[in-house]
C-alpha cells in the first residue's frame, strides 16, 4: 500500500516531466516562430522601375524587337494575342531571364501561367479566353530568314 508521501512524490515527478516537455515544446515553438518572423534576404535581381514603366507602353513590334535582342530564348516562345505579347515556358525560367522579362515590362499572370506584356493596351481582366476574341500568332512563324 502506498503512503501519502509516496503518492505526492510520484505525482510531483509526473508534473515535473510534464513541465519539462511543455518547456521544450514551448522553446521549439518560439524558435520556429522567430525563424518565420526573421526578415528574408531579397534574392531578386535589381530592376530599373522607371525603364520598366516606360517599356510597358511600347508597341507590340518594339516589344518583339527588344525581346529578340535581349531574350532570344523567350522570343522563340512568344505569342502575340491581340496587341499583347505572351511568353509561356514549360519549366520555370532562370532568375536572370525572369529579371530580363520584368525589366522589359512583362508581368507574371498566375491564372494563365504566362509572362504577359500589355504593349500599351492596358485593360481590365475580361471574361473568357482572349484567344477567342483576338487574333493570335507566333512571331517566329513570320520571321524571314
């Protein structure tokens, strides 16, 4: 038969173990939260925002010229939809190429999974696929050798 002092000792040991586990979990929680709250280093390449703003107003033919000159790999994938230029990659392009596209005035469209350039024809999102409303073509199909 256990005495009262034995019961208290066992209860105290159990409480101590629980307190140690709680303290360890609390410390781990604080470590994880501190790591999440720590500012992350910005690894994006620099972009000249004024030049980008100007590039977004360029006409389609000028955008295609710049794309062919500065990002030939992207030019080979470019599609003109209405007045806009879209570039769709099968895999995520290198950071340098994404930076070049952004500098040229392209933006990422998450819904269409494509880099798009408005070519000065800014508009609000419409309903449906723009391919149904506007003519489209690939500039590489119209290149002269």
